[in-house]
């Protein structure tokens, strides 16, 4: 950037938010977030536990197959 541009930019006033509008937007955002709050499950622990076990099992199968393919590629299996 050139010096005249910096001088021009330095003469601009500081931007300030309108407090009334900021409060209105904040209130609207909080209301929208409250409307879309996730609902609780009847048994939150049980559902979470099932998903954890499923993901762990699939990860184990993936790791086992990857090791089997690597050993096969090197001729060790």
C-alpha cells in the first residue's frame, strides 16, 4: 500500500456498533439457539455406549484388515 492510501485510511472514523441493534441481534440469536437446543434421549448413556462400542469394533476390524494386507504385501502371511 502507498503512503497516501495510509493517510486516507487514518482519517476514517473508528467503527462503533450501535448498542440497540447489537442487543436486538443478540436477543434474536439467543432465541434461535434456544429453539434448536438438542432434545435429551430417554436413556442417554445406553445409546452413547452402543455407538462407542460400534465405532471401536469397526476400528478394530479396519486395523486388523490393514495389518493383514500389509503382511500379505510383504509376503509374511
